[in-house]
C-alpha cells in the first residue's frame, strides 16, 4: 500500500456512532495496514470485530508518552503501513492525532486521508441554517472564565459557529451563550447516529430550558447562528 520505501500513515475517519457509517475504502485500508493506532482500543475493537478485521492495535491519546510516538515512527520508517483512527469521526479534529500527523510530516512520511463521518458537518447540515461560511472551534476551555472570554470575543462576529461539548458542561455553555450572544437560533445535536439521537432546535434560551428539562447524557455538538436574533 505504501508509495515509498517508508510506510504510509492513513488517517481514517470512522463512524461517530452507527457502525454502518463506515466507507468501503476505510474497511479496505483498515484490513490492509500492518497496525492501527487508536485512542481507546476497546472502542476500536468494537468496529473491527463488527467487520471481522484483526490487526495489532497501539493506543495513542493526549497523555501518551513520547515513546509511543517513537514506536509509531519506527514502524512507518521500517516500511510498515499504519492507520490512525479516533474513537469517532475524523482523526485530528479536536483530537490529539493532529500532533502525531504533524510530527510524521516533518519526517517526510506520506499522509493519506481517508475521509468519512464528521460530527461537526453532520450537525451543521442538520441545523437547516443557510450558510456560505462557518467557524469550527471544537471544545472550548473547561474553565468557565476562559470559555466566557472566548465567547465574548466572538459576540460581534456574524457567522455560524460549531462547538463540541461534554454532558458535564453543556448547560453551563448554553447559559453563557444566551447571556453573551442573546437569543439567537441554535441547534444542539445529541448522540448523533446513535440509539438516543436527538436534535434540539430553536432559540438558545428555549433550547437550554428543554435540554435542562430532559436531562443531559451523551456527547453534544452545538451550532450557533449568530447573524440575527431568534
């Protein structure tokens, strides 16, 4: 599969929930590489077992030591092909994989993306907002002061924003958004493509109240239309 004496790093997008959302090409690559680098081996094993793919797994995450990166470098420089996946979606997007990709690029290693699911784009098209441009931020700081400061910086920017948020912080995020942006139209997507998938649409204050009433569980993607008041 490699295009040089070195191996190749394939950056493979995987489902954000529903395991059927894997591409034929992604399965071909995962089945053909020598090793798969992933965040949580238990999560990746569920996908591989579903499609009867058996490959050595190497865990790489935000707290991985430099020795893990060196092991990956050694594999590829010895001619082995490696696939990089994240727990869900596209590696490198609000994900430590971006640092690994950057380091390997500096070594002259071929990086081949295998596109596929993305939570940001899935939520964006589900929002129904008309847009020619948008800005993606991923996860803001877990510190409320820093989060509010960032949102205040964005207050006068008339565009569409996309954020990721955890169940522990989503209500705090929405409360800050209502206070700083005012009542604008938003979409909050919960557990997309999974069993308890749900989309909350409307004014930011109404969505915040509805979400609070329902209870927060799962991962959230938030799309804010800051171009006009709701």
